[in-house]
């Protein structure tokens, strides 16, 4: 289902005959309105807008004319104006399905999932049998962590024969987030059986469960699909990612690495890494020295944010799960809000330039904007909350400017183990560097360069957490982590794997089990196939130990 397509709702076109007598009976407002509707249906949008405005000059509260202008604003990508118009319609007609649908579209475009969820709740109440909105409700609820609501919505679609196989897939995702691998696998298999076009995503979803054991039937089906000529390179890539897990479970490391490499080669063609622009961002930040803010002048919100950063697949979700098990800490998600603030600054004069000269007034405005977004995750204000977006290592300067008392936990895993974890992972969005070991080396080196820079500026304010030490000595390392965060020790942090909170990352199944030292040294079985990248990453790992973990 295409989530961001836009179909105007609320414009009704009257098909009148050309009877001259009937036309004479229409008053001027009605004629203008009918002309506006006809022009809109004929895609003569300029004329449609002109006649709709003529109507509104005579009657500023004419709903159909307002709806036309709202849809035209959407088509011209003027979302601010569209929001204004649809909101006016809602004030005049609170249950306007078309206006609420318009506001939903705007919220989806802005990735404002909390607002989108509220609009969808209203739309489902207005039209309970509209399965498309039920499905969207499930998708949106899952994005904001309301897994019980998502589960109900997807079950409704399935139970009422909505003919939307994606409900099966997403129900599997819900059970994955809840830690129920058996149920997740069941619905992924049902999705696979729904048709050939669902095979690739279905099998990769099984692989992404991490602790699912592929059967001989699965392996044979994957082999047959890869021998078929009916699938695109994107689908073949997903099959290969899944097949690599099959070979890995069979301890056939050479075949596993071959499948991973082929999968990544295909993905790299589809999603090439723009290394130049990325390195430009790094270099500009390396030249940037943000003004250090006085912690005593930090936000009066009495909240302490904990930002968990690092490379993906380094143990950031594990760290989040440990901290979220503390009674004073609430978790959120991999929040995009710092990235959005950085983009806002970049588009209004340059990110690094702003960071070096951010006024107290501007910093306070951005801080309140960020806290307003985060507050949507909580019913009451927590003392501590977690923002676990690994990419926030790029924004530590901004974080410490907005929140001088913020806790920064940089999770570091052996570079080779991490690189293979990233290389074996298909990311649905972002992380385009992950499809090449050479690019992973480039990204790793850039990450280290920038973390050195931030550490020089903020020194003791950044806590570098070794994944290996955490796994090998959990009692000691968890106590140190809590102490850094200003939290008292709680036993629940040691038994984090018993937590019932939903986990939305690929590590969902892994963080529901006690820490396992087997995760250390996983790259060694692939060393013979990694070429020069292994030695390059080993060099980076030694540098990291001496710089951050000594």
C-alpha cells in the first residue's frame, strides 16, 4: 500500500445538464462553486482556485470551496496553507472526513506520527469499515510504540478479509517487537504464502528475527526463488540476505559470506553511498567549536535526557534496555528530532556555522521544540528519558548546547565485529554505507574522528561504554553506567531481559535474553573473506581502545 499518495476527499462534482433554464436558477455563488468543481475535476487547477476564491469572497465559510483550496495547497506542496484551510473546515464541520483526511496526509508528510494517530482514530470512528484507515492506524500506532493498538488494527483487517496482505507482515512486526518470535514467524510465513510478490520481504523478516531457525523447506524455497528470473534485484538482495542466515546456521561461513556480499552488491547499486557529502559534514563539524553552556543554566524542565550514540549494531539497544529497566528512566525510540533540528539550522545558514554562534535565545527555542516532540511519548514527565538514535554522534555539539546536563553514552564494539553486524543487516532506510565493507571502513573512521573531536571539547561529559566489557562483566559495567547517569543501582537493570517493553529495532529478540559472550569475536569466522578491510578495521579498533577505552 502506498502510504504517501494523496487522493482528495470531500469534493463532490455536480453533473448538471446544460439546460439554460436550470443555469438561470443558480445564483452566482452556486455557479462559481460548480465551475470550481468542474475545473478541479478537469485538472484545470488555476481556474479551480480562482472560482473557489470567488465563492469565498461571498461566503467565507463555504465548506466545498475551502476544501478545493486545501487540496490545491497540498498539490502545490504548501502544507502550511493546507493545514490552515483544513483546520478551518474542521472548526466549521468537526466531523468532515475530507478535512481530517487532509490533515492526516499533512501529518504523514511531516512524519508527525502522534498527530497522524489521533486523526486516524477519528477517521476510524467516523467510518469503521474503511480498512485502509484501519491499516494506517496499525502502522502509525506501531511507529509510536502502541503495539496493543497496532495488533488490534491489523487483526481487524485480517479478520474482516480486507485483502491487505501487508497486515500479515506488520502483525509479524508487532509480535517481533513484543518478543514473541513464534507468533512473528507464523505471520511472516502467512505473508509469504499470500503470493510471490511477498516472498522477499517475508523471508528477510524471518531472518531479521535473529533467533529464528530456518527449516529445510525455507532453504529450498530461497534457493528456488534465487534461481527464478521473475524477481527484481531488490528482491534478490533480500533473498540473499536471508540465505546468508541459512548458511550461517549451517556453519558454512564461506557460502554465508558469499550470499551477504552478493546481497550488498545488489543493494549498493540501488542505494549508493554519497561519501563526499557525508565527509563534508564531518569535516565541517571538525572545524566547529560550540560555545560550552553553563550546566546551571540548563532547562528548567527538571528532565535529564540520556543520548545513546555509536555505530548501529554496536549494543545501543542493549544499553537502552538496561537503562530503561530503571524505575526513573523512560525510553522512547530512535528519535529523528535532533537530526531535524540540525537540518533546520543547516537550511538557514549552515549547521556548523550556527553551532559555533548559537545564542541563548535560539538554543532555548530549539530545546523547547525538542522537548515538545519528546513529551508525546509520556503520560507524565519522567526524570530521565532516553533518545537512542546512533546517528546522534553527529549532533553531540548541538545536544550539549541545548542540554548542557545531558548524558551522552557512546557504545563502542570491536570494529570488525560491528562491521560484519552492519554488513549482514539490511536497513530499510538510511545507512547506505552499510552495503560495502570499504564504505563501512570510511564511515567508521569518520565516526572515530568526530568522537575524538567531541571528546576533546566535552571530555568527562561523554561516557564511552565498551560492549565487550559490558558483556563480560555486566555487574561491574552496569553499576558504572548507572553512576555516570546519576542513577542509583537497581537490580532490575541486571535482569533487563525480563522487561516487557516493546523494542522496535532488529535487536528485539537479542535483548530479551541474558548477555552472551558468544557475540564477541563473531567476525573471526569471516576474516579469511574480508580482505584488506579486516586489517583496516583492526587498526581502527586499536585506535579506539587507546583513545576512548584505556
